[in-house]
C-alpha cells in the first residue's frame, strides 16, 4: 500500500509516497494486551527541501549524501 502524504521540512512542503506494510495480525502479549504492527518507508532527496549544505572531504567525497531513507516502525496496542 503506498498512500501519498504531504510532508514539510525546512519550511518546504512536498508530497511524498510512503510504502506501508501491515498491519500485522493481532497478537496477545503476556500482559493481556492485543497489538498489531506496521512499517512505513520512504526516501527523499534533502535538496528538494532546500537542505543544500555540504562539505567536500580531502579524499574527494562529501560529508552529507543527498538521499535520506526514512523508516517508521509502528506498534498499536489495544488494552
């Protein structure tokens, strides 16, 4: 499932696509609570949000890459 989502970063708002896996099947934990989980991932280019600072290293590389991987782990607990 990949619902679009509006995100703001550094004062810039862009629509990004978030890949969602789950929710998982409901499970009962040792304390009697029922829970489900889900994972959401996306990748953004930081320059798309106006974050352009970088520094060249002596070896020729750069300090900060352009792509940012975002991972979110979600646990929902019903008590």
